[in-house]
């Protein structure tokens, strides 16, 4: 017991290292927060504070890390880019009108190298062949499109 008292900061460092290595296997971020608390205990021991103060400082830092830092870290690590699969990834893309599109008759567009049936977003609009359109949504096998504005020179 005397050795621990004489080598308190090394003991805290050892505890932090063991917790850090254990965290690499669990990947919960709980043991990492406890290791951070052990590092605070190590600093308190290096300042030659009483053992009770070291334990309280380590416990307070661990509790603070668990309640304040861990939730945002877990949220950030578990969230990723939103995956768009299937036809949803075509929304927002531009396409070329190959057959006139109107509210009365569906037309055709070339979208991502494929020919799609298309209808205008605005039922009163007529979009001639050769125009560029943007895909606003996909309904079944039909793309709902809107003409892309052109800047005239």
C-alpha cells in the first residue's frame, strides 16, 4: 500500500492505460471517459493532493465526461451520410428532353444514360425536345420534371 502512495500518479496512469486498452475492445466510449477521469486523478496526484481529492477529482471528471461529452460523441460517430438508394438518387439530377413533355401527354427524357417517361411538375407547362430539365421526384417509372432556366446572352 505504501508503494501506491509513493507512486500515485504512475498508478493513475496505469489505470488510464488499462481502461484505454479495454475501450479498444468494447468501443462504447464508456471506458474512454473513465480513462479520462483517471488522467485527471493522475494530474491531482502529480500535484501531490490527498488521495481522497484524487479519487473525487477522477470520479467527477469521469461523471462529467460520461454525461456531457459521450452523448454528442456517440451521436456523431453513429451517424453517417444519408444513403440514397434506387431511384431516390436521381432526384435533383438534370436530364435532356428527348420527346416533348406536356400536361396532356407524357414525354421522354434521357436521365443517367437511360430513357425515362416524364411529366411536367406544372400541368400547364409544355417542355420541347432538347431542353434541360431537373428531376423533382420519381413516381413509379415516371420522372416529374421542371425546366432549368437558361441565361440568354
